């Protein structure tokens, strides 16, 4: 559930990136979750529960958020040769880290969450903790998705060529 807001950011990005497929925009905003799932499947990172906080410093730490953003942006630049597209994709990947800083610790969803790690251990964490409160967390998650969807649909409407009515 806490990863829904990132989808809203990917949808809203259509406004600044009308030529990029919305699927790529959403993938970029959720890229850190994809990395997390791969690392979880390999047994390197753990899923948070109410009893234990997560251990996900290789996908969700501040340092690695910057790393994944630069890596994604560099890869897109190499493939597309477009600095604008690379900056948008890299920015969307970093938006995941930025939103997690605002939300963490996500106590409304995981009682034992201690926040987002700065580096590779749990000793130093960062976060404003807005998802500490259940009502704020649900409004934030669903609100981001709804707002992103509305922005996306508005942009789609603008992009469609108008057909004269006979």
C-alpha cells in the first residue's frame, strides 16, 4: 500500500513529459521498488512488518536513492541521447526517495518502522514521518494517485487531436 503515491507521481509526470510513454514514467517512479523486490527475492533485503522494521538500505537509503537515480538517468541518456528525457527519468527515480523521506517512518503501515536509512545500516535514519498518522497516510497515498490520474487524463485530453463533428 505505501508504494501507491509513487504511481501518482509517474502519472502526473506526463504533464512535463508528453512524449514519454506513461508506462516508462510509472516504472521510473517505482524503479526503487523494483530494485527492492529483486533484492528481497535474493534474500538481501526484508519486507517490513508490524513486528520488525524493514532492512532495505540498498534500495531505499538516501545514498542509494541518489545512486539509482543517476544510474537510471545515465542509462536513459545513453539509450535516448536526450538530456531532457534522462533528467526526467532520473528525477522520477529520485522522487521515490524524496517521497519516502517525507513519509518515513511509515508507522501507520508498519509499527516497527524506524525511518529511511541514510546509508547502509539502521543506525542513522531520516524522515519527516507524515505517514506516522493513519489518516494522513491514506489521504496522502490515495490523494497522490488521484491527483496524478487527473493530471494524466487532462494531459491525454490535450494531446488528442480534435476531430470535427459533422
